[in-house]
C-alpha cells in the first residue's frame, strides 16, 4: 500500500534480485515532486523482503532503494549482481541507469543529460536515447549484453556491458514488428520479445493483435 496510481507513469516492473529481495519500479504518478521525496513510494525503485517487510539494510528505513525516477520500466541484474534499469523520459530523452543503493537519478530537475544534471548528488545515466528513437520499456541481460525493447522507437537495442559502461550499441528490428514492450531471457540463451501496438495506452477493446516473438542469439 501507499504507492500512488495514475493513468500514466505507474512503472510496475518486478524483478527478484540475487540477494533474494524483490525489486519493484514505481512511476511518479505524474507528479515529479514525489520522485525526490524519499518518504514517498512513487518515482522509485523499491526493495522488499519476500514477506513484504522492509530489509534492514535499505538506505532510508523504508522500502525505497533509489529515487529521482520519472517512470522506471525495465529491471535486470547482470552477472555481478548489479541492477540495471530502463526509464521513460518526458520529451527529450530516455535513460538506461545503473542503480546504486540510495542513489538519486535526478527527476524532475534532470531528464537524461538535460536540465540541472550537474547538481551534486545526481547520478548520470549510462546511456540516453532520443524519445523518438526510444520510449523503451523492458530490458534483459544475456551473456553480459543488455537488450532494450522500445515502443515509440519500434526497435530493440543491444549493448555490451563493459565495466560500468554500455558499449558497441547495435539496433535490431527497426520498424519490423512495431512497438516492442518487453524483452526477457528465454531458454537456451534466446530472447522473448512482446509487441505493444494496440490498446496498451487507452484500453482499446478486443485488443488481441499482439505477438510474442522468440529471438535466437548468435554465439
């Protein structure tokens, strides 16, 4: 309880961490001020014990793990146990972030690298995407490569995780299947991709014309 809702900016991604905790992305419910309030559960990445209680090592004594998020979507852990996150920007750029305990990712003062991003304490994204080429939602990590599924951009990005950087970024399926919502690891080193072309935004009735795609990866 206590997570505000709205027609937009609800976040909603869930991911179990290698530490056995549940991580949950929450949007700012279209109120940017919530994102900077560490006593408010909106505009955050939350970290929760399996029974719903607050982990004793959370930074603010509540379920908040990181803050300053607008509409966080994708969550994925790499082989080192680090949490990567994908976030919808407003009108300028989207972000891929490397999440740290108690980190402040700047919203609403900072969007990507625009705005007051030089403010002390704000953590810069590891990669940004123009919204016309992004609006990316789900992410997955397979063999130390990060895959990003994009809606408005109608494409999937692949980036190599090198240290704490994202390198060798490549684009796949640009416009081939339309809007891509989610990418997840599939058995045998493959990926699942889901489309999101009709009805996801405004509750279009009889919305069944979507697909789940299986993508085979190279060695």
